[in-house]
C-alpha cells in the first residue's frame, strides 16, 4: 500500500460512517460529514469527498498485485456505476449553488424577480436531492467493496 497512514485514516472514517453520525472520544468529537450535514449542498459535498477518498483507496487496491482479480473487477464495475451518478451530483450541486446565489442577490429586488429566483432555487434543490439519492447507493456499494478488502 502506498499511503498506509492515509489508508488507516480512511479505514477509520469508513468504519465510523455508517455506525453513527458522530463519535465522542474524550474531548474530541468526530462527526460523519454526510450525517452531520444540515443543508443539501453540505450533504452533496460530503458525498463527493467520500467518493474521491474511496476511489483513491480502490485505485491502491487495484494496483496491489496480491489483490484478487475478482475484487479488482468488482471494484471496476462499481466505479463505472458510481462515476456517472457522482458527475450528475457535481452538476446538480453547482446548479444549486448558482440558484442559491441568485436567490440571495434577488432578496432586495422587486417581487417578480424574487419569485423567479425562488422558483429556480426550488427546482435546483429538487434536482440536487434527486442527485444525492441517486449517488448514495452506488457510492455505498463501492465503499462496501473497498472495506471488504
């Protein structure tokens, strides 16, 4: 493994993710970013960063000559399934952030402009929620394969 400390940190983070949204260790409180997210954009960014870390770990597994070929193939298939969902999520979060900025800028504008901005923000929020829901399962499947190693 090329980065043993990073792999260990990722393993700890992945182990803590599904179990709880936060963990208290003495004075330190560790939070699962996806579960601790309060807004749709926070949840989306948590998923995007988790995906990036998982893909990096999966790449290390694929480069490992001792890893079983069946695991390497399964990781490749899971990554091919997750990547389009993650790309859609990235587009949706960008659209949401633009709509949010437009809405914030329109709060001092006249009523028709504000209503258009509110409608655009509602549509963007719905699309972001759909993209998050669509990305959750393939990312979780890829994560499960990485953990299986």
